[in-house]
């Protein structure tokens, strides 16, 4: 009986001392970024200046992709922000023309040399966060504490940027440079494998003890 209690205590202790959570910060730079527009639905834009724009005549989105392989699977994202270099704006008076939104994209199969409006992956309708262009330079959107667990598993994260939609018939437009998007993450890595291993060892020992007890 004492041996059984010892095995159970060891198993539960393993869950409690599986390892200390490790807090870390990292800044990642986009591996791919490209612009698409419904005005030219079969064209790709990936050099020079990009536009994120919405008018009565066209829509322009910017897609960005990041490599998450340097972050351990199962990590918890404590905070996230996306930054990009903006150089100009144009909007109808009364519209939030300097505001831009970030949307999560679940599909990662696109690349910056072939994505078009017709082939772009769908984005979530709800924004992760928004940024504001005060002047020419780096503009940052706070993304809060997003759930990127699925993206950590496949090591890839895709995001889409667009301007805040104006009222019907009005214009919002921002422009910036390609290859300037960066993603800053604060995360906590929790070392789970050690706990799982110890738990399995404890259960195997428990099964062995029960078999021995039955034979006796």
C-alpha cells in the first residue's frame, strides 16, 4: 500500500514540477508580403510602395507572413504587436483615414510572388487590432493576446492589413514600403514534455504494481 501511495505521489508531483515557465520576447520580420486589389484581380504587387485603400471603385489589401519556428509549440502569447513603415495617406474629410486594421488569416499556402485578389486566402472578419498613422514613419498596431496556437504548430502566421472602411462613396488610403513589416511577441514557453514523461513512468509503475499484487 505504501508503494502504491508513493507512486501516486510521484505522478502528481511530476505535474507540479514539470519545469518553470520561461518568459521571452522576440521580433520577427515578414518572410512574405504582397498587395492585392479587386481592380486588378489577377495581379500581384510586392515591391516599392504598397497601398491599403478602400474607395467606391476599388479595395487594396496587404498580406504578410511570418516564420514562427523559433517559438516553442504550446507557448502562450502574452502580448503581440505589428509594425509597418507608412509614408502617405489620403482620405475624405470626416473619415478615419489614418487608421488601419489587422486581420488574422488561417490559410498560409500563399506566397508573395503569386498571390492575387482571386487566389488570396480568406481573413477573419473581426480585427485583431488597429494602428494609426500620426506621421511618416513606423506605425504600430497592438494585437493584444491573440491565440496563435495553431500557427505555432505549423510554424507559420499570416495576417492581412486594410484601412478602416469608410462610409459608402468615400475614400481611405494609406501607403508604405514593402519589406518593413515586423511582429513583436512576448510569450511564455511552458515545458510540458518532461511532465508527460514522468506521468507515464508513474502510471507504468502503478500497472506493474497491480499485476504483482494480483499474483501474490
